[in-house]
C-alpha cells in the first residue's frame, strides 16, 4: 500500500500505479502534486533531475472508474490512467486533486484579472493620486526625521546637564542639588516621551510608504512587463510585414521576368502540336494531386509536433515560407503527395464543373438537391430574422489588449457576436446530415467512409465569411433541436464544464448516431486569431456497426488589424473506422498568396486496413466535394504513386444561402431557425438566454447589460461551489465538483479517454415537463 504524505494546502506525494502499455500494464510510479501540477517519476531519486510527465489540473478532468482506478485527462491530448492500492487511498488522492484543481482555477482567474487590470491604460487621475500619496508620506518621513534630530539633540543636552548635577549632589549632600536633579530628570522624561512619539510616527509613516510602494509597485511592474511584451510583439509583426513586402517584390519581379523570357522563344508549330495534344487528353481525363497519409509514425488522430491539428501553427509567416520554398520542395514532401489521372464523362471540364453520375444516382446533383429538401412538416419555420443593426465599433481597439491570450477567458461585447450560442453552432453542423443517411445505405465500407469525409467537410461550408463570434455557453446551459419530422434527426447539447470550456453533444438519425465532446483553445496573435479544436467526434452506423472518429482542423481568422475579416480552415484530418481499420486522410490546404492551387482546396485518400488506396477525394470546403474509385495504382520514376481512377461522383454541394444574408449575420436557412422560440424546452435552453434574445431583437445595449449580469451570476455560483468544496474538506467529506445534468463522464472503449456520454433522459423529461434537475442558469 503506497504511503501518501500530506503536505500543506494542495500538495501530496506518494506511490501510484500508472498504465503504460498493454505489454507492461500498470507500473509503480512516484507522483507529486504541487502548485496545481501533477508530475510523476520512476522513483523518488528522479525528482531532482528527471520528470517523466506533468499535467496541469486547471484544465484537466478527474474521472473515477472503479474502487481503485481513476483517470486524469486534459481534453484528449494527455491522459494519466492511475490505480491506487486501496479505495481509501484512491479517495484521498481524488479529494486532493479536486481541491488542487479548484485552487489552480482560482489562481488562473486571479492572474487573468490582474492581467486585465494591467493591460488597460492606467487612469491619469489614479496615477496622480498615488503620486500625491507617496509624496505626502515622504514629506511626513522628512518631518519625522527633523523632529527626531531635534528631540534627540535636546535629550542629549539635558542628559549632559544632569551629569554635573548628579556629581555635585553626591559630593555636597545638599537638598538643593536634589531639587535641580529632579527637575532635570522630569525634563529628560518629557524629552524621551517626545522622542518615542516621533519615532513611532516615523515607523508608522515608513510602514504606510512601504505598503503603498509594494501595492502599486507590483501593479506597475506588471504594466511595464506587459508594455515590454507588446513592444516585442509589435516589432516582430513589423519585421514580418517587411519580409512579406520584400518577398512580394521578389516574386513579382520573377513572374515578370518569366513572362518576358518565355513568350518569344517557343516555336509556333511546336506550340500548336502541344495544344492539340493536351486538348485531346483533356476531353477524357483530368490530372491532379492528392495528399497521402504521412509515412512517419503517428497517432490515430494526427497532430503536429506541438499537438495542433494543422500544417503550421504560425500562419502569419506561412505565406512567406511557402513562397520561398515553392520551387524547392524536399523529397519527403513529394512522398506525401500522389498524382491522380481521373476519367471524365463528356468534354473537358474544370474541377468545379462536375458531371452527373449514371447508375443509382446516389452521387448526382439532382439526388443531392432532392435529399436536402425538408419533408413536409406540421410546423412552419421562420425564414427571416431581424436585420443586423449598423453599429460602428473598432475591433482593434478591443483586441489589441488580448494579444497572446486565450479568448475563451476574455469578456467580449455582443457587438462582435452573432445571436447564436456555441451549442447552436455545433448543432448547425448537422445541416447536411442527409449525407449520413446516404452513407448508411452503402454496402462498401470504404465508400461509406468517403461520405463520412464529405460530412465532416460540410461543417465548414458557412465559415468562409461567418466571422461573428458565437456566445460562450453558461455552465449548465443546454440546447435541443428536434427536426425528426422534416429533416430526420434530432440533437441535444449541454455545456458540461467551465474550466476548460467544454460542450457535449448527441445527435441521432434513423440509421446513425453522432456524439462529440467539443473543447478548444484560441490564441490572438495581433494580425490573426487561431481557434484550435481539441475534442474527438464519434459517429456510429446502426446497421453495420461501423464506428468512426476524427478531430477537427484549425480555423484562422485573418485581417484583425485592417481589412475585411476572412476565415481559413487548414490542417490535416484523419478519419478512422475502428471496426474495419479503414482510414481517410484529408488535407485542408492553407491559403497562400503565392500558391497556384484552388483556394480552400481539400484532397484526400480513403485506404483500407492494408493501406491500399481505394478512393480519392477532391474539392473545396466551401463549395463541393467529389470522389472517384481507384482502378489501378502505378509508380513514377521518382517513386511518387500514380492513381488511375474512374469517373467522379459528387458527394456534397453547398446550398445557396438566403438572398441578402449579409444583413442577417450571413446565416444559412438552418441557422435562422436555430434560435426560433419554441415551447416546452428546458429552462436552461439557449433560446431562453436573455442577452442573446435581446441582441437578436436589435437591442445591443440591453444585450451587453444582460451579458454582464449573467457573467456576474455565473461567477457567484462558482464561488458558492468553491465554498462548499472547502467546507466538505474541513468536515472530512468527499469533495465533489460540478456534475452535468444530462451527460455522464465515462471512459470511451474505443479511444480509451474519458468523455461525456448522453444519459438518454432528456427527451423523456421533456415529454413529462420534469425540469427539477435543471440549474438556475439565466
């Protein structure tokens, strides 16, 4: 039995068993909990030089599996599966971890408040008051110093006068000398009293001066540090802009030189024969490139070295780097690309003008449009919402103080939002759920995977110009959307965690079930804003039992400082069928000023368990995606794979938005209906959120006031929970954190990570109108 040594506050040390792998199983490790961090070592001697792993509890989940086992995870990227030697020991650790997490969250929030205060320009009046206070205290110190010198000299003089009197009275023995001595002693006492009073006054003045200096000095130090960091970031941005400008000039000169040199040197007869040859080929085939899965070892859901699902985490310099290295690609990059020669029906067409596919019609444009038309419903849905009012506000004036910070922790006015919550935006991803209905009918698992890839891509269709920020859900906020009658699916979502902000969703159609736990991190870098999703999405088909998982790619919002905002989705996505072992690798190409590729291009490969490519995918994430079955596989002289495929089949096509949708936040037809009032929903439903509703009704000032009220109410509820946890610790009771109402955290058997699973109780509660379990959110 491992011995746990209790240390002050949130510190613990002791032995636990940690899951390593299927060969070695659980191994004994020395764990240290301190300052909100849980670290482990192979033994106690390693503590001085080698840490084997650390997890930050401020953004971690703590999940108990059985009497001795528990899991700590930070959203899927890192997990500790731990086992204690007894139930009592496990409970001690869980209690210590919960308390440490609460303290770590409180510390992070206090630091954010300090940074918020420091990041705002100091008030001139406040500085003047502080300086006046310090000057007044300094003046008091000088006065006390003068008085001490004066009273000290008088005391010393009196003492000097006493000494001859004392000697004289001792020699003569007369009473007159005693009287003079007594008088001088009285004077000494008075001088000493004045000296003591002055000294105490100076000590008090010193204490006040020190107190003011320390309090204001700490704040000024943060302000100076913040301004120093801002200056460094601005210098870096200016330097990068200068490099981009220089690179643009070089590229322009090279392009002009190529044009001037190539035009007069090509023989006329040779040019004609080339044109005739290529025209003949283009009537029957089309050639393009697709991204291949990387050959280096990787996890099921690919991330780059920093754990982010993207090609490059710093898109600010990506265009420059791509321009400079475009002509000299490395061999490793070439190995990650395959050439595809695809047959076309009819005359030559561009990659955007696709032909209909004969056969069952499952991929034709006509069948796609028919499947997306809602079935007749007894309820009429709204087709219009109030137009967005014209408010003039400078985004940079607010965002400039947020550089380098996580935007999920920064309160933003509703002026930059759209009247939908994040729960509703997640539900909007089901707009093209009819793709899953067609996928459920596929007998070929690889073809079904191609449809699943099209569905994952369709979630980004409306993000091209949708730059409005959705409302951050309150803890315990929910959203339901029952479209079974007309669209054939229904979904339910709940905000299950506040640190880190996490939403759990569950949706079901006739032949499929979809669920995910969505959390993200966001960083603002001055010129652009990056949103990095961290959760894993799950999809299961009821008939075949095929279970798919994937992670979303990175979204970047550009032109924060100047220009029109625009959105780019980029990175690499791996979709895995855990039943058959089939995989789909998609690459969302990052936009570049210098690239000749189609903007927002997406390519991919569907491969089976053996790694053999079966289908190729090509298209754009804002318009359409098509697939083609691979008929033959060859290899070029350089070792690059060459796929010959059959005709293309249309998997997905973007639905045209409502006319003049720029006046209604660029909403699609489904987005306009998501916040439509509905009777019988839970009291925590996003439709009932007052700030969001008032904003939709064009009262933005009232929406901002409601938003502040809700945030203060949420902070008060959090403080109340923290007090209850502290009281439970004092009384020796188990410490229980916030528990969601409609979801329960369990270990997922496929990924092995804890995830919030839908309990299946919501729709029955709605039928009975039983909402007693719902918290008071709004």
